[in-house]
């Protein structure tokens, strides 16, 4: 499981994807690879999520995970489809435990000291910091990193080109999640060349 988290950290960016049609999954995988970022978090916000994960996982070139996972049943759906990591907006011990049973890392949401401590108590040391900007942004992560030096954060929510560097400059930030480089409308319209270009632009910001 730590290998998967290391891969996310190496990528530095995690595209958060909302897919309304699983038929777009493979072309999107191709666009991510072309743009130099073979990683995706497919959110369970649509009925197409599990099928989309299955298609992207079958492509074989993308490290695909499931986002917005709220229940153990969704963990099973995601892992059965091929998800290699699971992301939740908050901390659910039931979800974390099911992820452990299924052998995939869980990244639960945690934005307060109490929530970070709860994650540590559940055996989690990499957490999603969501919603990042409205929860204090990079400054809040920096403050939490003082007492929780071994915790790594994946901030998501309200992050884009203008403030990306604020987060990536923090040693405690493993990677940054966001949807600005994989717009839902561009995917729905089949503009995968545009998506590849946006992904490449985002990757360039990390160098």
C-alpha cells in the first residue's frame, strides 16, 4: 500500500475526475498519459464511476483511485473495479477498515488537529485536506505539520495555477488534488486533446 502512496507523491498532482459516461474513461486515460500525468481520482459522484474506474484500470497505464467514497460498500465497488487507492471527504472508520481489509490505502479527509489524531489512531498517516482553501489553505497545513510531523497531506478544493506553488512548497504535502486540469465539460464534450494540453500545463507548474 505504501508503494501506491509513493507513486501519488511522485506524481505531485492528482487529477480529480467526474465522469458522466464510462465511454470517456479510456480516452481520458490516454489524455492523462499524453499530458505526462498518469494518475486519476475518479469520484463516486456519478452512476458511471465504477465502470469508468474499470475502464481506466484496464487501460493499464494510469494509477486510478476512487474518490468521494462514503461507505464500505462503495469501497468494495471501487476495489472490485480496479481502484488502487480510496479517497474520502471525511474520516469514516468503517471505510478505513474496509480499505485495510481489501488491501488498498485509504486517504480520509482531515482538516483539524482532532481529525488528524483520529486518522493516526486508525493507522492513517496520509490524509486528504479538504476543502483546502476554505479550511485555511497552505497556512493551515503548515501549522498542523508542526505537531504532526509524520503526517502527509493531499490538499484538494479551491486549488489552481495561482496558488498551487503555495501547497507544493510544503514538505508535508505529498501531492495536490484538483479538477481544474480535467474539466467535466471538456471530458463530456470529448475534447481530450484540450485535456492533455491542460494536464501538460499543470505538470509544467510543478517543475
